[in-house]
C-alpha cells in the first residue's frame, strides 16, 4: 500500500497540475479549491491501489498453485504409467483453470478485451 502522506502529496500535485493546465501557471480566475480536486484524484488513486493490490495477491496465489501442481508426486515412482498419465492430465487441467481465472481477472482489471482470446 502507498503510505498516506505519499498518496496525499501525489493527489495534491496532480490536482495542482490539472488546475495549471486549465487556468495557467498563475491560476488566475480559478474558483475551485485545490483540495476538492485533490480529493477526487485521491479517491481514484485509492481505488486503483486497492484493485492493483488484490490483483497482485491473486497472481501470487496463482503462482503458488501452479508451483504446487507442477511438483512431482512423492509416490510418482509407484504409479502405473496410466495412473501417472491421468494424474498429469488432471494437474494440467487444474493449471489451465487457474491460469484462465488469473488471465480473466487481469483482463477485467485492465479493461483489455483484445487478450480475451487467450482465455
């Protein structure tokens, strides 16, 4: 998470820059308070940071699941070739399911529909 003070500074800087673009460097004629614009920007930053954090957590859990599923079974040497083939097929299906869920969440977060064909 972004520290509170850093988030406030970033929102204030963005708000000041927006007002400068609209009113010029001297902000002459500006009747909008810097704090009100910064509050809107800060709310957007906070929502983005929260969503990005949730997505990063999802990615970490997904990689943990893939790592677990890709680890050879301890009793693999005792399995028949058919049982081993079945187990590997099931694990690959589970890895595909996890990857599809993570990809779908990432696409939804980014609003990118062009990557939808990968799911």
